[in-house]
């Protein structure tokens, strides 16, 4: 067998084994809590808070990393994930964690790679950056205290 055919075969096997990313916006909350992302980011559940006002009928589920550096909020409307929000230190080295988060939130490795470009721009420039991919909006906002908010919604 030719080397190029072997590479194609191996690539196809890897893609088939990878399956789809869990817990994207629009999926049930259980896809997040039972999925791999909480373990990958060492997140622990910190409780759920019903939201009021314009956000009435939604529940915010908060997850915090074991080291306290990362917070992930999952906003659920009805039984489905409406928004996923990650708060991380505004540092380029956090790109790996942000990439994992984006891959799950938009359900695409390619979408996560595109999002990392906007993440890097937000880290370096400090302002707000956003992009759309596959019907999702990824918004990166520099916050006070050296934090960066990563918001994924439809």
C-alpha cells in the first residue's frame, strides 16, 4: 500500500473514532455534565441559579476549575444549552483550554481553530473580538482584573 493511502486511511480512522464533540450550544445540559469537557478542564459544579428579568425562565449552571482560574457558566433555557460562557485569565497560554471549550461549544475542531484566532487578537489587543461559525457566534471580551470572557451563543 502506498504511504499516501496509509495516511488517508489513518486519518479516516481517527476522524471516525473521534465522534462529535459533546455539549454544544443547543444540546441538552446532560451532554455538558456527562461529557468530557468538565474532566478536561478539571471543572466542578458550583450550583445553579435561576435568572430573572429579561432572562427569566433560564438557569445559570456554574462550574469552576480546581485551581479557581477558569469559570464556565452554562445558561440553560428549558432543557437545552442556550449559551456557554468561559472566564479565563487573559493570557495566550490559556489557548489550549479555550480551544477545548470552543470545540465543545460549537461542535467543531475547525470552528475552534477559527475561534483561537479571535482569542489571540483579544488577548493581544485587549478589546472585543467576535466571529461567527456554523450558526454560532463566538465573542471574546477583555474584562477588568486581567480576565477574558469567551461567550458562545446561537
